[in-house]
């Protein structure tokens, strides 16, 4: 490629803040693969956050870029899979797209096609735009993709704080997980946390039903496995907590030993796995690292812990939950999905097509 900016380029990053800062430009925070896409004529390169090329995994995105991007351009954005039937973004389906077999890549590109949401313009023609103020880059982005057709979109943006607050509340119902705020005069600075992100934070009381040991020692807890009871009174695996100081990991290991049990009679035993229930045993082999041991030690589901989480993806926490406090006052059977705050539903198509 012969562009003003050539791959690889690390994307500009965001740091978390508690509240929406005033006086900035605001965008929805998309839940996908961060990507900088380079087009030079018939050549297209899709770069990932870690600078590794993803071009081969998304042939339908390549075709969409050729049909919609200016002939010579570099655009920062997010690759997403939009599940219109469920009216949400499907990150799990997106993860499945990273597959070594070309035949599988082709099949998935047809079954779960991806799209691209653009939110910054780094280069156009022979111009390097990274030193321009973000407000100007945003205006140029809207101009150069004014006629773009799905699955290429320009992310909505607003400079009105009230609108951003409304988006923060409403857009979660379409599978988005917060807001990104950018100063209007912000230059594009690769690999630096110069933007801010505001994400939803909530708490839930969960049952501790197992643990995995830490990679450093057999007498340290690596993560605690969390469950919630569904409407059938079945304990469903919803995620893990695993960020503990090393001393606490050893203390937890000792504390948990009296709860260690066998899989016989445990809600996440092999029988439940065979029947198709959502249990951690479904993931004992990691598709990302075949050498990673994801088996776990079952515990009698008697302890309750309060955790912080951002939002749910299906039946599970989208990201690793964070420890808040133990809840000895709560009965495990009271830890149900009914306690969770449900975001107001919002039409994903309306987010994708608004600017």
C-alpha cells in the first residue's frame, strides 16, 4: 500500500470515567472488534487493536469497503455482528468468525455477516488527517461516507450533553455498552488513552458454585464461578470473578475447602452438560488456547457474593465481574435473574442509521 498512513497502526484508546464529561462530542460505545481499515484502490487491509491483520476473516467487510470507502482512505471503527432478529449486537457470533479454516470463514460470512461502524477518518487521498481536530475529522468522515450503504455505517455523534445522557440510557437496549467522549480539538494519537469511556455499572448477588486454581500455585484461587437461578430453578453459569490480590487468593482457597464436593449432585455435572444446560463444563477446552485448562473444582452452592457488572449478553455477564462483598445474609435460592436491571429495549437499526 502507498497511503499517507500505512498499516499497522495502533488505534487511539479511551480511559474509563464515572460520569459523562461536559463540552465534548459523544458517540455510542460499540461492542465489537476495534479495527482500522486501509483501502488503496483494490487493496484492503483490516487491522486489529493489536495490529494483527483480520482481513481474511471478514471477506464480506472487504467487499463492503470496496463498494463504499473512498479509493484511498484510512478509517477507524468497529466490526460488529448485528443480530436483527434479537435486536442486539452479537459479540459471541463475532468471536466465532476468527477461524483458521477458509471454508468455515466463507460459511460464517454468509450465516453471520459482519458490518463496519466508522467513527474516525485518519487519511483521505494523499492527506494525513491525524493532526486535525476531531470535529473536523468527523465532518470529513460524514462527507466521504455520505452515500455509504449497509453494512457500512457512520456512528451517531452529538455535542449535546442531554442527548448523550439519553443515549446512555436507551442504546443499551440495542446491545451497546456505554458512551465514548472525545474533545472537539483532539488529534488522533495512536495507542494513547486520550478519549474517555463511560460504561454501565450494576451489582448482582450470585451463587459461588466452583473455582479454578491460579496458574501460579495449586493453593490459590484463580477465579470463582458464579451462578444465578432461572425460572426453572436451575442454576445457570453466568460468569466469573478473578481479580484478587495474591494473599487473598490463598485465603480464599483455604476458605473454600470445606465446600468442595463432587460433580455427583452438583448442578453443573456431566449430566447437565449432556442435556445442553449452560454450565462451565461446556468451555473446558478453550477455542482460543488449546493448552488452557478451563476445568474447575465444584463447590456446594451455599455462599453468596455481590459482584459489579456492566451488562448481560444473553444469560451471562458480557465481561468478567468484579468482587464487591460477601453476602452471608442472602440465601442462594434468592439469587435469580429477576434481580437484574433490564435495559429498555431500543431498535438497533435506529442506532445504526442515525447520525
